C-alpha cells in the first residue's frame, strides 16, 4: 500500500466514530498516565508539576486545581457523550467541540492561569449541556416497582 493511501485510510478511520463500541473508545475520553501522552496542554500541566521545580503554596494550589479541572472536564465530556445517541451528528459535533477546546488551550502557552480559566469555562459549558440533556426520572415506574 502506498503511504498516501495509508494516510487517506487513517484519516477516514479517525473522522468516523462508527467504529467505537463504547463512549470510552471515542476521542478525548482517555485518562493520561504520563506526561508523554495526551494533548499539548496536558504536557504543559505535567511539565509545570515536575518535581525539580521549587514552588510556593499558591503555585501548588494552582497545579492541584489544573489537574482536578482537567479530570472534571474529561468526566463531564464523557457523560455528555453518553447522553447523546452513539455516532449521531450531535455526538460528532461534541467531539469536534472538545477537540477545538483542547486545541484552543494551546493559545494559553505556558500560562497556567489561562489554562485553568479555559478549563473552568469548558466545565461550565459541559455541565449546562448535561443539565439540558438530562432525562427526567420515571417517577411512575419507580413508584410501581417500589410499590409506592
């Protein structure tokens, strides 16, 4: 197979989410165990947290928040994907929005406060969307099953 054909094949595979068996298989839902994985912004956060830096208590607090919010955003994003029909246009749009969010944080460079603001903004967006997509509890069915 020619290299250009392989690139086209790989691009086709990455642009379609029909291959995913579960939400966890979709882009940007993975948890990163090391600084060599993940998007560029993850590398910036990891590098800032390396042990050879002497940090103030304020800087330690900022790093803790960065790690927490990175996880919060990833979790909220995964929950939103679960609430959308698998391989739907809405789900594909959400994946594209998450990629744009991660790519957009590159504009922050090494400014950790900028990254944290972007994380908080994205978390607010995702939480608002989660509330909007939330399905009401089936009260009548629950009362029937529990006999009141």
